[in-house]
C-alpha cells in the first residue's frame, strides 16, 4: 500500500518510518520509550516545566534543544496569567499529534498536502474543580478538533487520512482512554 | 476549614477563589468554560499551536499575551525535532495542574511552601503507534509524577495536600478517565 511518489513531499520520511517499524519488529525492546518533563513551582499557580531528554531505542536521547513551558491560571481566577493553563497544554498536544499523523499518512498514500489548519476546543464546567458540584467532572466535558485541509485529494480521501491518524495517535488514545497515573511524594521535609 | 494565616503566602489568592466558588454556586452558567488552541501544520511532523483566548464567566476572555508552541518528532524518527513531541505536552500539563493545586490547597490550609519540584515520566511502547502490534496501545502505558516538596508541614500533611490536589485536578481527571474527542473535517478541498 506504500505509495511514496517522487512528486509528493510533505516533509515526512516515510521510508525511514517503515524501516523503523521493520527494525523494531525484530527488536521490540527498542520500542520501549520513556518521555519526561522536569518541573518546578515558581509562585502561586505559576510553574515551569522543562523538556530535554527521553529514553528510546535502548538509550538516553536528547532533543536538539531544551524547551521550557510556563503554566499559570488566568487573571479572572486571581492569578498572574504568566503562562497558559494546564488544560490548554492537552489541546496543544492533541492537535499536534493528529497533524503529525495526517502528514505521515498523506505521505504514505502519495497525497500532497497544501495546508492543514485546525481549531481545538475543550469544554469544562469549573463547578468540578471548584468543588461546587461533585457530579461535575474536573476535566473536559468533551473536546472538538475541527480541521480545514487543502490537499491534492478528494474530500473522502482527506477524511480517510484524518481517520487513520486518529487510529494511530498516541495523544488521542491518552485522552479518550484511561491512563494510570501514579503520584509519589518522595521527599517531604518539615 | 479555611486557615489563611497572615504569615503564610504561597502567592495564591484563596479568598478570591472562595469568592468565585460562592458566586458561581449562585450563577452556575458562568462556570461553563471553553478552552481553545488554534493550530497549523508547518512541514513534516512539525506543527505550531497558538493559545490566546478562551470563554468563561459568560464572556470571551484573553490571556495577557499570546503563546505559541512548536511540536515535532525527534531526529531518531527521521524528523527535524523542531519542537517537543505531542505526548510531552501532556506531561507538562499534568505536572502544572497538580502543582497549581498544591499551592492553592497549601494556602487554604495555612501551610507555607518553600519549594516544589517534580519529575514526570510516561512510558510508551511505540509498537502501538507504528502499527507493529495491535495489542499495544498508542498512548502511555502509565505515567509517574514524583514530587519533592519542602514546606512548613509534616510529611503526612504534605502528602494530604498532594492527594487533595489530585482529587480536584482537571488534567489528572482528563488523563486518568476517558474524555470524548470529536474530530471534524469541515473543509476538504481537492
């Protein structure tokens, strides 16, 4: 089904991805990744996270550069708004994951993308986090991603690319299905 | 249970939060928020998301400034590594949410924080996203957050603060429980 036409270039090296799939099928231990962030409180609801290294292909890996992310609550919650809210990071991760998949699947199907844009919106009733109503969940009551895609393909082909990206998206899975989270307090000084 | 001692200052305005809770109990419609990101593909697996406005308290709201986030895949996946991976954004959001809650709960309990640090690690077997083994999920096989907290409190009090933050965390809920995600392709030009 691979159709990497010479004239189609979405910037994704599908041959390398297919090679990785073949290599990791032979050595599945290399497929075990660990993604990481280090994190510290700044003041109030403001915190800063740093992403630089991860583990994969059996070894420690480094991003080309270190990235830093400020999170805070907005001024309407009497905070300083020195960063985006924690929940907005999930919307960024979701759109990014689906779009990377769209580019890869389109390349694999020999379809040239011209532009991909999206808006992501997550609804949240903050009666949950404020403890007003225990029947209201803390997280999103739902998220909608709306794509506008311009490509050398029929609307049906484009929709099929998006559907395939959803099917293989790590973030789509992490948000739509439960993930176990363990929170440890390893050092607590008085 | 409110104990906002004059000597304790974690930078969280608990009085304002309690006021908001009271106000939104009377007018629950104002508690309905919509968080948003706009998003566009750059090239390959590289995309850029922008966060600036949201809806809440019955009106459109703006962050103090617009924030831009680059996401990409790393070089070991034959990508350019021009941003962190989509899944790492989830780790940033999770730590940020829990830490904002820790600061707020500590303030409400009259406990001075001196430092809060954490590492976040999410395991992932990429046999899932590569389509090698359909029994392997695409997302994280689990996430661990490890806190080191220095505060004017006993280890038990500190652990209780962290537990309460988990209980009210929007991102912890969004990751540990299923969230419905709808993906629409509103415009697909050939």
